[in-house]
């Protein structure tokens, strides 16, 4: 892997290690471009606690300054970029984008972990039926249409328990939209190394048939994840099997 733009930090409270350790691991692995993309804060109403999945708003300045310092320290060894992983929540999207622009965030990847505006809604990693899947696809397409996202992370995250025919209909709709909008789709290495429900072979068959552009993302939550060549090999084999358009 030469480029990895999906890297978290301990600020999201479910990743380990210091920021600098991720860079050291990337340099040792021969990566040329490392993008930090920790889970973005959200301007949720007071009293709603999402601290177990994303950084707090007050941590954003430290996140940005830390990455800026690492850019300078390692400028002769690796290109470092400053990004976030962000859900598309219509109620909060405009406000958080203004905040990210103020802090000069260079890119955002779309990681639609929940639907609606998250509060009281279904997490995509838990079993779900066709109604939730349709809402996921609708909302993810809306997010891609904003033009604000570099790519779509783990597009196959929904843990769908319904009929295959329904899965194919909805995910083909997602893939066709991604191809039309030229938003790349990510084969997520965390899903491989953690043996999650994704990457979903059904999804990547559809992605291959629709000619979607595809990237590989480490989704690193530990410094050693950056050098996870075993999961990368599995992803490359899947890309070859389904004739995916890797970019």
C-alpha cells in the first residue's frame, strides 16, 4: 500500500496509540501518503453522549495542530494529510462543515454508521431489515451528492439479514449512484482483520459489475494496523476476483 487515507487516533476513544506512532509505522511500511481521518465531532444537542465513537468538539484544535506538527517533523519521509471520517446527518451537516473548514480540514471520507441524525436511530453494524437498508442507501446517496466527500468508507457496513434479491436491488442502486457521481468505494481492511460482516462479497460483485472506482483503506485503530499486509492481500485478491477498478 502506497497511500492510506483512513487512520484514526485515540481521540475517538476506541483507537489506541499516539499520533506519532501511526506515522512511524507508516514510514516503516513504505507508505508514501498517510491521511489522518479520525471520527469527526458533531454539534449534537447538549446531553447526547457520543464520546465512545468520536472526538469531542473541543478536541478538534489539538487534533489539527498535532497533525500539522507531524507534517513538519516528517516532511522528508512521508506526505501527511489532515482529514476526518464523517457521517452525513442532514440536521448537523452544514454546521459541522463550517467548523471543519475553519480548521482547514483537507478532506472528509463518508462513513455512514447510523441513519437519520443518529440519535435514537439504528447502527448499521447491527442486524437490520429492508426498511433500514433502503434508508441507508437513500441517505448515503444524499451524502455523496453533496460533493464534500473524497470517498465512501465501508459502503457494505449494513448487516443486512433479509433476502439476497433485496440486497442486490438496494446495493446496486448505491453502486450506480457512486459511479455516476464518481465517488470511489472503499474495501475496508478493519472489516477483514476483525472478521466483521464486511467486506460483503455480494456488494463487491455488484461494484465490479457497475464499474465503480475502488480504493483500499486500512481503517487503522492501532499503529500496527498500518502495516497489515495480510488483510491488504485479501482485499487485493477480492479486487482481482470481482474485476474491481482499483485507483
